[in-house]
């Protein structure tokens, strides 16, 4: 599949829930958010059927996101279902890591082999401030559990205000180098204002090379995180929603007032 700018679309990011067990200051307000109704969330069968269609149309890489994907009940079963789709050669997940001590082995056995874990600091107090109450020990234990069961590579996603030379980012970089992980530095973004940048150590944010589509937890196919465009798979069907999304994929990100990081899968 190619869009109008001749970008080869092969990557699908699936947000399986808008729920999260943290309240990161750059992701959602302190008071929380209005969550989707249960009936609005895609079922496992709907997600798998859509993914199967996307793969038939050319997708080969799939990443499971949230919210926090590990709070979705039955997530390991969903991973098994997606991993069984012939044609996917790269199945990964982005998680905040707090539940990985419980889920790392089942996820690996189900078919996820690569994982990205959010880690913005190594300072426990700073972590609690950024996440509004999170315990960094849970994340660190989860990271080492993931390494123990065989995930490779393990990438650490670190959000930075301006650059990877900030004190928190330098701590994450040293930690990654010491333990054989890969650090990625993600510039602080603002959907409403259209502020975004290229991820250091990754491919995200490079609009000229963007090869991804997004499926939201309530069934909208979106061409870009920084776009209000979205086509419902329940209304249009998977194939037509994908076609319309690719036809209208913008040359570069703009802004979005209809989505948030927690429900689009940042």
C-alpha cells in the first residue's frame, strides 16, 4: 500500500484500550478522563478481523498500545490471536512496564518478542511526580523481568522537554547502556497545538518516512497521531476504512483536537 506521497504503508499501531493505571502529566489531566463505554471498545474478534484485513493489504508490522495495553482484560489471549495471523513478521508492544513482572513471560510465549517500556527518569520521587503516584520499582522490576524471559530488543521510551541532554534523560541513557537496553528520546508533544518532533533513537515523528496507520480502541482508523481524520471500521468495514485513511494521509502532521495520547496510542 502506498499513499499519495509514495510512502509504503506497512505498520499498524493498535490501541486496545483507553485505560491506564498511571496518570502521567504529559498524557492526561490529574482528574482523569471520561473513558469510553464498554460497548464502544472493539472486541478481540473485531481487532483480529481488522488486523487480518490490514495484513492482506500489505501491513507486516504490528504494535499493540493503549492507554496501557496490559490493563485490557485477556490481553495475552488477544496477543495469541494476532500472532497467529500469517504475514505479520514483527509483533511488538509499548507498555509503561508496571505490570510486566506478571505479564512478561505470558506475552513472550504468546508471540510478542520486542517491547518498548516508558521510563522518563531513574529518580523515584521524580517518577512518582511525573506519573502522579507511580512506583519506579515496579517498572524496573518489569524491565529486568522482560530481559530475563528473552525480549530483544528492549527499548526505553524517555520523554524529554527539549533534548536528550537533560539530567533525567542522561540517567536513562546511562542505565540503558549499562544493562544492554536501547534508549529512545521522545520530544514533548502537544496535539492541540501541533507541536511534535523526531524521536531520537527511533523513526517516530519523521513525517517523510511515516509508514503507519493507527487503530483506536473504539474502531477509528487514523492516518496520523496529529490529525483529526478517522474512519470507523464498524461503519465502513475494515478495507474501506483503510483505503480512505491512506488516501487522506497528510504529508506531515498538523494538530488534533479530537484525540489524546491515552486513546490514540502515542
